[in-house]
C-alpha cells in the first residue's frame, strides 16, 4: 500500500481556454515537460491547480487525463479536498477507479476541525472511499486556515487512517516538519511544500518535495539536491538563493497567475486563471519576463527545447 515518493513532484496548473473552460489537451504537453526535466510526479487539482475553483466533474476530467498521459513515468497524486466531505469521497473513489497512484486532501476550510483528532476523523472518512490508495494530508494553513500540529495529526492518523501514507507539508514550521520526518522511525512520507526553503528541509531529512515552481525550474532544484548530497553546502546555498530570487518575483506578480504566465514563456501555455484570481496584463507579463531575465531564470528553466523560448 505505501508509496514512498522522492525527488520533485510538481503541483501542476490546470490548463484553461480563454473562456475559462478546461483545455485538457495541454495536459499531455505538461506531462512531457515534467518527464523531460526529471520530475517524478504530479500533484493535481491542488492550490496551484485551482482545484477549489473547479467543479467536481471538472476535477474528475482533469484527473482522468493526467492518469491517461502519465503512464509509468509520473506518479499522480489527486487532490480530493473539498468543503463538502461527500464530494471529497466521490473524488477519492473516482481517483481509485481511474488508477491514480495516491490521493491527498486539505482540511475543510469553512467549518474547520478544532484539533488533530477531529482532523484525523475527517481524513479517515475521505480515505475509506479509496481503500487501495495511499492517503496524504495536505497541510497548508496559510490558505486553509487549519493550523494544527502535524506531529499531533500523525499520532491520531496512525490510529484512525489505515491508508495514511504521509503529508504534503506546505508550511514553514520546520520543527514540526522534522518531528514528522522522524515519527515512528521515519514510516511516513513527508513531502516538503515550500520551494523557496527546500534546502533547509533537506537538512532536516526531506528527500521528496511537492511544489509549483518545479513545473518550470526543475533543473535548478536538481542542482541544489545534487550539491547537498555531495556535501557542497555553499554551492547549494548559492543556488537556493537563486530560487528565492525567482519565488520573490513570482509572488510579486501574483503567484498562480504569474506561474501560468511563466508556463507560457517556457512553451507550455496553460492559459488563463479562473476568477477570483486575476490574469496578468500585457504590461505585467512583459515586466515579469524582464525581471526573470535579470536573474538569469532562462538559463536554468524547465523547457522541452531551448528553442521554445524564442518562438
């Protein structure tokens, strides 16, 4: 049952047409780009995938296409989190039916669980709808508002969720992260989710990571990981600072919106974002390109062909 993932897993964008409808045909090109750049998996319909802005039917369509194009080359983690637990169960059951590798769920963000025991109870209800798939809890308190200790959750989840496989840990509490990594002799797959401080997490035992910037800058992170493993800490720190520069620019221009703009720049056009997110204006797009050029982003970005940059 356990599916221990390592290396980079991209939190993928959901491609859309200009009218906001899904553009599923782009998913094959997304997958090809990830594979070409050494990414091991795709975390779909999460934050970066605008999952909570999609209908349940749309999320199932996206999941089916990813499973169809991934083959054996990418592990597909389907995010099934929803404020309606019944819809989460439907999405989990569907993920198992289509052959996804794992499922993940964020905690309900409107009526929130009050403690780790309540959170584990909710996750158990969702996970039991896909009893053959490993389950990850998606910890992102900055957006979900569910700010519960993950080591406390693991202690409860161990008892309540038979398929509990690990956590997508998108938080800066590195003490909590380290406790989760070592819990129960390292049994659980704790995937780090803050790209800009990946090196810090690696020092504490991270060997797998899920992040949005792995869609377009995987080569840089591979260098960081290789340098760390070789004990070349100063070089790893220098290259992590390049990632910090890039992420700072990304945040400045609107996170997911800027990420989709960058995907267009590298030749994998995922289209616009869906409201309430806002797309970049033409002027913002040009300024984003200029700022990325100034930090040499295009010398290490993920592309299938460097020629794509000049099309």
